[in-house]
């Protein structure tokens, strides 16, 4: 398992401004990632070093945002002002996660403007809906990966998370220690209310300088 991508939410009206702002901060152009028809969302993505990427996603005026877990979590975050939504862990065999949580993964599809179709399985979004510090999991089905679209010049240094380290370790399992050797996860253990859990900021390295996006 490894860190696949990080996700930032904007409103539909503000997504262009957010994409331009974050793109200028990390020196990387975003591309139109297309619409997620099953989730009622759309995104823009920018490649990062180490085979990772960042997405900016927004809810659309679509009924799936009331029923699909990912649509619901994106809409909820957008209505609360937007910001960092989740960190997402890639696995080569999501069936192991299915056995752990007792649910099947959801198949996601989106088509890029050039008609390239991306397809994947994802699981664990409901956990993030209830506790935003929790990552969810993804297994890519298509060979194309958003980290290959464009030129990557920045990478992730650290993810600052407000939440329970014990709960997070139980959820992620062995993958937690594997990834700790590559990325600094700053877990703020406290008795805060669950609605305050989540990513507080992410540090990127661009031109050998730290860039913090909150």
C-alpha cells in the first residue's frame, strides 16, 4: 500500500479559482479530470512526484450527491466551506479491505475531455464521512494514472491530521507504518469533537522550499 492522492474540495462556483491558486502554489498545472457520473462530482488533477497526485473536486447539481457516499462527503465538505477532504491509499488488492470492513468496493469511472476513460475501485468513504481523519482506499483498474498527466515538480512532505492515532492505526493497519517511512503524518490526539477531525494542512516541497496549503 502507498499514498495515492490527496483530495481538496471547492464549491462548483469557486473550483476554477481554487485550482488556479493551488496550481500556482505548487508550480503545477491542473488538468480537467472530468465528471464522476456515479458520484455527482467533477474534478481537476495535478501530478506530484513519487507517483502521487492532488485533486480538487466539487459537487454538481446531481441527485447522486444525496445517495452516493463520495458525492455526499464532497457535498457536505463544500457546504461547510470546502478545504482538505481526504488522503487516499492505493492498494493492489482491495478485496482484503472488503473482507475487513464487510462491504464491497464501489467502481468509479470518469472520462477525460480527450475521451480517455479512467476506472477504479474505492472503499472506505463512509468511514471518512463519519470521521474525516480517516483515509479511504483505491485500487486502479485502468492503466492510466493521474500522476502521469502533466509534469510533476512538487511532492508531499507531510500531512497534518487532527484525529485519534489509535483509531487511525486500527483502520489503516500495517500500511500505516509502511507509509510513515516516506511521509510524515502529524496526528493531533485530542478530545476534540468528531466534526473537527480531518486534515488541517499539507506541506509540499516546491523548488526546495516548503509550501503549506491549509
